[in-house]
C-alpha cells in the first residue's frame, strides 16, 4: 500500500515536474520569434534611411553614373556613329603617330585649334553672364527682402523669365539682336549711329548670348538667395542696426557672410551651366545647321562636341570617340573652375581674411591656456588670502571676548 502510495506520489511529482519543463520549452519556443523581431526591428531602424534614399541613387546610377563611365570607355576608342567600335583610338596624322592608345582621342582634340576657340568663347560667355547675373540676383533679393507691398507679386514676377521656354526666348531676342532689322539696331540708326553686327562680331555676339542667359536665370538665382536671406536671424540684423550700422554695412558685414553656403551653391551651378551652354548659342544662330558662326565667333565647347559627334559624321572617322573626349575634357575643366570658385567665394564671404595656419592656431591656443592657468592661480591666491584674513579676524574676536 505504501509502495502504491509512493508510486502515485512519484507519478504526481513527475507530472508536476513535467509541467515546468513544458513551460520552459514553451518559453524557449516563444522567445525565438521575439528575438527575431528584435533583430528585424534593429535592422529596419538602421537600414530604413538608406532604403529611403536608395531610389535616387539607383536612378542616378542608371541615367548618370553609367553614361559617365561609358563615355569614358568611348573616349578611348575609335568609335563612329555609323560603323561602331573600331578598337583603341589613333590620333593619326594630326599627332604624327599611328599607334593605338587610350589617349589618342584626347591628343587629337588637344591639337585642334577649334577646341581652344570654343573654350575661349565658353569662358567669355560664362564670365559675361554669371558675374552680372549673381550680382543682380543679390541686389534683387535684397530689395525683395525689404518691406514691400504685394511681395508675392514681385517675387513671382522675377521668376517669369525662367518659365519662358528657351525657344521662345530665342525668338524674342532674335528680333532684338537681329543684324538688319533688330530693335536695338533700329534705335541706333534713329539716333544716327551705326548698327551693330551682333552675329559677325565676337564680343558683341558674346554680349547678346550672355543677355539671353541673364534674362532666363537671374530670377531663379534671385529666389534662391532670397530664401537664404529670409533664413538669416532677424535679431542679428537688429543688433547691427542698434549698433549704428547702415543698410550697406549690415548687408556687407552681417547678411553676406551668412549667405556663404548659398552663394557657393549658386556660383557652382552657374559655373556648370555657363560652361555647358548650348541652347542660347544654338538659338542665337537662328538657322537649321549647328551654330557657332562663320568664323566660330560664338562656338562653345558643347556646340563643338555636338558638331563633332553628330554633324560631321563621316564613315571611317572616329567622331563619337573624339566627341566623348571633348566631353571629358569639359568635365575636368568645370571641376577645376568650380573648385577655384569655391575657394574664392569662401575667402570673399569671410571678409577677405585668410585662414590662419596651424602654427598660428597652436600659438593662440597655447596663449589662451596660459591665460587660463594664470587666472586659476590668481583665483587660488585670492581665496588663500581671504581665508587667512578671515582666520585672523576670528582669532582677534576670540581674544577680545576673552578680555
């Protein structure tokens, strides 16, 4: 009877002991999904920012990075629009060599006088358009930032030329800058002056094309600079006014340094657009053929690239490879000028102060540290003297009490 009782107790203990085991197993089983959920949540927290920006980089890799790298490959080959790939590039009689090399197309382009003429024209039009454009955009943004009536109307008004299509702008300015019956020449003849040959002169054609560029892009840059001006803290401007600074002084010493990041952006984008200019010279040409003028007066690098790769197509001539070489040379020139513009803008926006050298900064830091240690020691001496004085005063008071 006792054995049965013991067996029943053993079974009961086993049953009761089995339940915790089942619970432990169930806990372990239920713990696995929780762990995976935790890991998945951590992965989502770390990877979600990259997933959000991934569409842009994927699209850029397809339509931007891949064509850029493929253009580099084409620039090293005898690539013709009609016959296709013909192997490594050969400079030919222009360079006095028939040896194929990856630098053949670049050497051929660098031996062409038309390339340097196009580069000169591009830089000239860029300077005549970008410099006045940014200065005028700064002035207009400063005016629009003031307390004007109907602010929205005036701000939308400066953006209207940007909305105008390039072809429409070309038609408008072709009537203004026509050599025979243009509006400016008619006005000059009315006052007894000789007409200007806009298409026949190098400098006048550059001024006319730069005017078209300024008409289209000044309002766009104005709104960008206006947005940056509105982000300048008003209390800083008011503090400058309270200190007695005039409007010009406040703009030059307070507002302009705070516009440095935006100015760098505007100048770099203007540099890229100015050196890649294509629409305005082609529309100014006012003809079905590729522009540039009879003597390449307003031939830009982009127009030269277009003519080389798509207009002057001859079987057996590696036009596409040489056009790709022009594109890469233009890319390197734009990067170089953009870096120079960045450095110059930083210097001008900081008030013309040159950056201190590392040695000067180190000397200033050492001087500041020495001054701090001297101040600490002086404070310690003052505290020590004060403690001694108070102790002497207490002793005198005790002696007086004893008397």
